[in-house]
């Protein structure tokens, strides 16, 4: 296949500071991160088929504020919360377990992310 000389690079954003790039690249999940999250979800589902796993779930954590959890786990059949008290716009109950996976983060950092 010959290179197309008219083809130009795709520029998503210009003049990005190093700090902004590091923050962005830090938040992009790596293959190893996704593998571990998927493996935990698989193991919990096999351990007990009454558990429901959701990856990358947005949870309401305050007024106009949400948090994206790596993995959330809830037992099946939990009652729906009162209107306006759900974990998300679907009105789902809050998970009973939130899992945060880190490749190079400290344990205190992971704990802060999951609480």
C-alpha cells in the first residue's frame, strides 16, 4: 500500500500542556487494567450468579457530581430506592461493593478513589 501524500495528520487538540496530557493519559485505561477488572467481574459472577457486575459505572456522589467506578457489584433483587435517591439516572440502588483497580497507584490512593 502506497502512502497517500495528500493525507494529513488528524489533530485532536493543539498546545496541550504536559500536566494536562499526563492527567489524560493517567485516566485512559490500559489493557492490563481492563483485564483485571474483567477477571474480577468474571470471578464474582462464577462464584455467585446472584451478583450483578457493571464496569465503568457512573455513580452520583453529590449534587452535580458523579464518579466513574471501575467495577460495581450488587446482589440481584435489591429494592429500588425512593425517587431521587438512586445511584444514577436509572434510579438503581447504590452498589454494595465498588472496585478500583490500579496499575501503579498506592493503596491509599485506590482507597480514596473507592470511597
